[in-house]
C-alpha cells in the first residue's frame, strides 16, 4: 500500500465543538485505509485560537501560547482517534519517531502538533518525508492554492498545478505567531520542495472530497509536484 499523510485542519474537522465532522471523517478515513497506509495530523483550528488569545490576554509569551495550541491539537487528535475506534492506533503520536513506529501496526496513525513555532502542516510535511509517503494532502477551508487570499481579493486565481518552487514563492514569509492561519506555511513548503513528495490541497469541509480525490483521482484543488507528476489515484 502507498503511504499518504493527511494534514487535517482543525477548523475543518471541528469548526466548533457542537458542529464537528468527526464521525463523517472517521467513516471516510476507514474506507480509504483499505487502499492506503494513512497518517493524519490534526490541527487546532478555532478552538486553539481561542485558548491562544486567552494566553495573550494574560500577557504570556508566544512560546507559551504555542504550547497551549499544541495541547489543543492533541485533544482534537484524541477525539478523531476515538471516533476511528479500532481502525486507529490507540495512542496519539507525540513525535515523528512515534508516528513512524505506530505506522508499522497497519492502523491509521493520528497525531497533533509537536514543536512550538511549527504548524501542523509542517509536522505533516516532515512526517511525509520521514515515512517515505507517496503523497501529502492538505485539507483546508479553501479549494486549493490561490495567487492571493480569495476571501479578501476578488481577483485571486486558483492554481491547479504548480511546482514546489512556485509554492514557496507564493507562500513567502508567512506569520510565525502562534495560531497563524494560512493555507500552508513556509516550513512545510520548503520540506515539500526538498523531499519531492507531491502535495494536494483541497477543500476539506466535505470529507467525501478526500475519498474522491484519493480513490478516483477526481478533485477540485491544487496539485504541487515536480515535473507535473500526478500520484492520483493512490489505489
């Protein structure tokens, strides 16, 4: 089976605690796991940003706020692992080494953040590199990578195909503040570039988008790869 690492945005999985998509994602991930070896890195989303804002209100430093955010990502990861039941490795990985070791079980590996000042996208990119993944998927709240923020710039244009170097140029020098909310950050972009692992960015608000992309190769989003290499479908 090909290895796939999924970076699942916290705002996609848990827009708010009462409006979570945990059960829907668990169903989709179980089906995909029959065709690929899956690792899922879960972000903190809006709930993490609330805690980070409270830390800043108290005058706490950014490193402390980062630690708070990491804890929330791990809570989200625990909820997803619980929803997956026996399809997931029963312990949330807290390091790259643990994630790689847990992957040998054949179960879906779930983890959150690891290091202050590093987003879960960067964690996923490094895990994809370390585990020799065939593909990294970034599930976010927009349908791909744009020339500008489509939520604020009506002239923004979605890029269906681009190279890792083009991705790095678009990302530029993004914010490293705790809780920064970007489609993907510079660290992840650089790891994608050096590893040569294709990156697919799609709208994750409908979990079926992930299943359709991986199992049929049909998607609306952006594929980052060198030389136009397309690893889809993965089955």
